């Protein structure tokens, strides 16, 4: 399969810098940052995303000189790689059994890798070589594609839906060719209650699950971080409408469901779980803020076989910024490894904040060196490399 590698011009990269949202891990409304993207910068980003066509190559009329032409992708991703050396080749389709991700042979599988930042603002990291480097150099087996919904330029807030969907298709296509697992993340945040944009979510997941009907490496995260008083009952009613839409195309897909209070109250889900098979409940933590209380909650739920997936965590505080707490991070990851809980680190971007793994000045898109990393990037790469 022919995969195109996006190359962005310096002018567009500069525009991207003005469009970055604050880190996703907002676990207190006082820490939520307002958006700062301008329409002009958003337009510059929009022009870098190639439309899907059957078999053509084209260069955007607004790309800066020196940008490489992009080979466009088909709308439907190919079936996953069967190369036995890849993560998917080793384990194939996953399901949930006794609270754990499990392969067809009954082996427990722990996924771990990076989450992108918002793909509308950092599309340059959705490329084959970025993912290849994450797999081969960082030793990761999973990538999470975070698509904001209600923030400026998000899917439900004036963003170009077709181009955002194409970025998701591209990300799934690259992960598939590389034999990696990939999470399609409906990244609610300022919309608080997933029911606010439920109709949009249903239409999105219907289209995506149809496009990836042959892709057993795709997991679906249907609501990132419900917050601001959104109850588990409200989340549960949303999930009961969205999950069947995905299951029409992918009866056995693994589906991740957010929990109240920025995906911290997994105990609420444990007390009243969904009745579907192959469902996991998400817990998010930021090690600088969340300590023993939340770790104890997770351990209690894990001991009771609640299927938990940590689809987002950071080493800094819950604002996505501030000092990194690597001692607390180590305690968290030791706990996740103890119970073989999967995890994704926030975030694969060069935003000027602690939770981004690259320095703001770094424009490298693959094969990163120490000069590209900030403190958290160096630490998490070495941690991933130490995983079995």
C-alpha cells in the first residue's frame, strides 16, 4: 500500500504554533485555558490537509514553496498488517475478558503509547514516519488520535469535518500499515456532557466504524473527559445510544467510555456498569496533581476486575503545565503494570507546555533526537523503551 508522508512548510508550522490549545488534561475548570487560534491560522492549517481521492497527487494552492506534494489516501483503510513482528501481528484482534484486554489465544495484552494533541492544531504529527519512530525507537504499540469536539476549530465548533475525518483516516491507515493499535478519540472537554453533541457523535462513529469495518486494530473512545457535574447516568445513556451504532459495523470492537469528573470516577461505572461486552472505562491522571487517593480508587476497581484503560495521563499537573512529578508518575505506572492496564501519554506535540514531549522550537516530525525533547519527552521515551 502506498502511504503519503505529509511535509509542512515552515510558514504553516509557524501558523500551527498560534493554534495550539492548552493541554487536554483539564481536571479543574479553573485550569481550563481559552483558545487562541485565529481564523487565519486555522485556515493555514486547513490547507495542509489533503482531501481523499481515488488516485491522484496534488499540491495545495496555498502551500508555501518548498512543500512536498501529498499523495492522497483512499477513504477506507486497508485491513491490518499480519506481519508477525508487529504488535498487531503478534496479538491480532483484542477483546475484554475478566477485566483485561486479551488476544484470541487468551494472552493479556497491555497497550501503551502516545496520544496526539488535538489533530486540528497539530496535524503534522499524523504521518507514517512519526508513527514508525514511536513503534521502532520508542517501543510503543498504540497511538491515540485526539479529535477535539467543542474547542475552536473542533469537529462541532466550526472545524472542517471532512478534513478532520481525513486526518483520522490517515492516522488509522499509518497505524494499520505499521501493525499498531489505534484509538479514535471523540475528545469532549468544554462540551462537558457528551449528550451535548450526541447526534454529531452518532453520525461520526457510524461513518468511522463503516470505514474501518475490516480493521481489527481500531479501538473507539466515545467521550474523552465528561466534567462539570455530568453524571454517570448521563454518560451511560449516551453510551447506550452510541455503542450500538459502532457495533452495527464492528460487533466485537473494543470501546472506551469516559467517566465523570474528567474521567476519574471509575467507581461510578463499577457500581452501575454498561451491559455491553468489550467495553472499558477510562481513567485519566496527571501525576503532579493526582496521588494516592486516585491510585487507591484505581486499585480497588482493578482488584474487582473492572475493565480500565488509562487513555490519557501526564507527568505534570492537571493544567497540562507546571513541574513534572516523576516520582508520582513512577508510582502510577508501576500500578498500571501490576494490573496490566493499558495507557497513553499526553501529548505528541511541540506546544510550549510541560505535557508536550517536544520543545516548542522543534519542528522535526520523526527520528527525534535528544535535542528535540523537553524533560517529559526524554523521560517517557526512556520509560517506553524499558517496557517488555
